[in-house]
C-alpha cells in the first residue's frame, strides 16, 4: 500500500486538509499557540499539529466544513468544491499549487470528509496525485469556549523528493494551512463580537 522506495514523495494537503521522519523533528510553536510534530513511518510522512482556540464550537465546525470557501483562507489552495453528500460523508474536489524552490507542485485531489460531529472529521483520499492521504481534525474541550483543535495525518504524495526536504516542506505547508484556518476562525469570531456590540 505504501511505497518504500529510495525516493520519498512529497506535496502538501489542504484540510484541511491537510496536511514526517525517521528522527522525530522538534515541536514548533507559533507564539506558544501552535505545536507541530512530524516523522517518517514506513516511508510515509506523518504530521500532527494542534492549538487552543477560544471560540464557540459551531463556529469552529462551520469553518472546517465550509468546503466551498476553504480556498478563501487556506494558503496554496486555488479551489475547493463540494461535489455531494452521502449521509455524513462529503465528497470534495480541491486544486492548488505549492512552491518548493523553483518547482511548482500541483495538488489535485478528491477527498472524503467524514463528519463525526461534534469532535471528529476524518479525511480519506478518493483520487488524485497522492499514493496515500488520510487524516483528520479533532476537537477536545479545554474550557468554556476553549477548544483544542488538532490535525493528524499520513501523506505519501506522488513526487520524488529526499526525506529531509520532504519533512521540512510538508511541515511548513501544513503549518501555514492550519494558521489560515485559525485566522479565519478568529476573523469570524471578531465579526460576531462586533455585531453583538452594535446591538
């Protein structure tokens, strides 16, 4: 199922949705709010990232599942389109381009977003330029209007790249995508507060 070739593969994922190696990379933080961990497992890139958000659950959930608007706030994503729902499973088509040095790496996928409200959204590859892509978002209550939001996933893209480049590159891209989602949640939260203040 996974490729164990000498050439390691790489690209980056949206949801989302995103988003590595033999030696675990140190956790990163963004203003002590964002933690990222990565390693390589059996030739497949593994990433986990989490943060704590102060926002209502419904706002966070809506931001994660607003499939037709994801490209508006996720860096590198050019388009995201909800194809259909089958029960609680959303089929979503996404296109984007990620830049690595002088390379422009296309990302063209259809994924299943399995909504297990209120705490989990699982992502599975249906088709596209990945050999493997699976992961998901997880929400855990951390206090009143405080939620720990995390994403974990496995990626085996279809582009040969050395491991050390793949690790750094995918970490960076998934981190940026996650920050884009957080920024949108905070933006929507501010808009709600402004509306309430004007009432």
